[in-house]
C-alpha cells in the first residue's frame, strides 16, 4: 500500500527470517563482504528489513538499489536505469545536505558529504567542490531532467 493505493509487488521467494541488524558492525561487514563477493553494491544496505538472516544465510529481500560494484564497473558499463537511479540518489543526498547546511546540523552535513563522496567514488566521478560563493546552476524545468526539477523545488524550501 503506497499513499493509500494498493500496488502489485513481485515476490519471487518468501523468506521467513530475522531482520539483519546492520547497525551491528560485524553484521554490516558480513553483508558488505557478501555483496562485494558477488560484484554488487547496495545503496540502501543500512535500511532495516532489506536484509534477512535465516540459519546463518543472508537474504537480500529488497534489491531495487543494488547495482554493479566499483570493481565490476571496470569490466562492464552500467545500464541507463542504474545511471538514472544513481543520479536520483545523488540529488536526494544533495537536497538533504543543503537542508543540513541550512539547519547548521554538523553531524548530518558530514554524513551526507560522506554519502556523496562514496557515491562519486562508486561511479568514478571526482568530487567537485564548488568555489567559495558559487552555487550550482539548475537547468530550466522545461530543459532539465526530473532530477533538476526535484532539486529546484526542494531548494526553494
């Protein structure tokens, strides 16, 4: 149920397991190592419920933000859908960073800066720090992408 409307969900296999506590560093590293061994990266690994554990085995039950790892990207290119997903994730992080800066929330500022740096490293972009006093310019909504429109609307707040 999303926004009061029923939606169809594809379930390929029902797993009755326990939610993996990713706040526990050992659990997080175990999940991260398994992903790395499979050549993938999970943007939302930290969301409780995305990974279940049953009889010592890990099950990734929400793979909508699972993409090729940095190492795998050296062997093959990512799809357009992956690029668009990561563009939206970065836009989300930029919005949250801007909000944290406005609220002068140092902890969130550092958190979102680190997420952006991690994403840039994953996709092979060098961090682009704007010069002091400079802001990024958004395309006009009729010219820009969905991300530009979302950014423009969020930055007005």
